[in-house]
C-alpha cells in the first residue's frame, strides 16, 4: 500500500462499533473524508458488530470495548475466530492493563485510546489492514513497564520459532502465518505452544509483548 498517496491505494472497508451514537457518527464522518477508506456499516454493540462483519466482510473493524450485551473483547474474539480476514482495531477510553491484555488475547491487531487524533486513527487503520500490529504510545509503555527488565531471548529458540513469533507480533493469525511460512496450521500451533513454554508466557498477548521488548518483532 502506498501510504504516502492514499488516493492511489486500495479502498479499506471499515465497520465502526460503538454504543455512543455521537462517536459512531463522528468516526464515520472523519473516515468518509479519506479517499482510501469507506465505512460500510455501524454497530451499537458487540453482537451487532459480529453480525455486521459476517454480512459485509470489512477489512477492518473499529471496536469499542465497553458496550452493552456482548462487549468489545468478546466481539473481537468472535470476529478473529470466525473472520480472520477482518482486522480488529480497538478504539476505547480505557488503557488499563486488564483491558489491553483482554483485547490482545482476543486477537485485536491494534489498540488506540479515544484521545487519538484523526491522523493517528487513519494511520492505525491502514497499518492493521496491511497485517501489522499498532499500539498507542501509552499502551506500548504500559506493556513494556509490565516487564521488569529487557529479557534475553532463550538460546534454544529455533529459526522457525523466531519466524512464527515475528509474524505473531505483526498481527498475523495462525492461517496467515502458515501461508507465509509454507507450513500447516497445525505446525504453527505446535511452534506457538513451544514458544509459550520457552518464553514462559501464558498467551499470545504476552508473547507479542516479549517480541517487542526483545526486538524479535522486527
């Protein structure tokens, strides 16, 4: 994608999910002004978001976390499991550890707080649509501060495990990693389980934080 010339890029379809009408309307208005983006639907809660993604298959779902009924974390988990072609970008008021960890564990490719400007939001949408992971600066600081000191990568990490970890940190799901590395999805899962054991982490979010902390994400 030519980020320097959005008008020449492929149009990114976006679903906006937020329980506040004013927020949905504002985001839709802002994104509609961009030549490389098109809002294809709005959802008032997580259940609507999941159903809307199923129907319109957007490239990106812009997701609030605190919504009635099915919240943003549960909706993110459902979308990433059923529609891995849709990247979820969280846009929320909350930047506490539990919210960040919950969203990343659910499979969100990006996390912004609502004080982000329109330029930052647009850049994040383009980033996750391209398969990358995007975190707001304050979110990245919280993830890094959760680690006491920069850990050293385990010496017994294989080259293939390093490749899998790097792609995980870029926001790729298991199917995308398998395609990139020309291996089966079951083999990817085996490598991820081995990574968790070697890194001493419990989930994908912690593994991604480790990768960014140690430079293995590059």
